[in-house]
């Protein structure tokens, strides 16, 4: 199973999780794990998703998630699990 990491960072506001989760659900991406925190008004979320049932290419999913982020004032970034792991290796 290929997994992707989605990170969401920005000023906290109502509906961030709902918008991202609704989009993923509508595109048949399965959320495997999710963690979110709010620190002094700043929102940070990390999700692990399985996109195997998605009909759209991951490039399109990534672009559309970025557009959602722009519309709600946060940065949304999607990357393959292997790339994420390589970038965050110590």
C-alpha cells in the first residue's frame, strides 16, 4: 500500500479539518492516521492517507489540496511517504 503524508499549517480557524477531510472523502482517500495541535492560535495537522481508491492522479490531488489551503488561509502539502521519510531522516 502506498501512503502519502499531508501536512496542514497556518492560523487556526473553524472548519480546517472538515474541509480537508471532506475533500479526501469525496476523492476516496482513506485517512489512516491523523494528529493535530493548536499552539497559541497556530494550527498544525499531519495525516497519513492511502489514496489507492482515488481516481485522480496524485498531482491533481496535491494541487487541489493546495487550492483549498489557499482558500482557508493555511498551507497544505502532500508528499509520498518515502520522500517525507527521506526529508526527515536524522
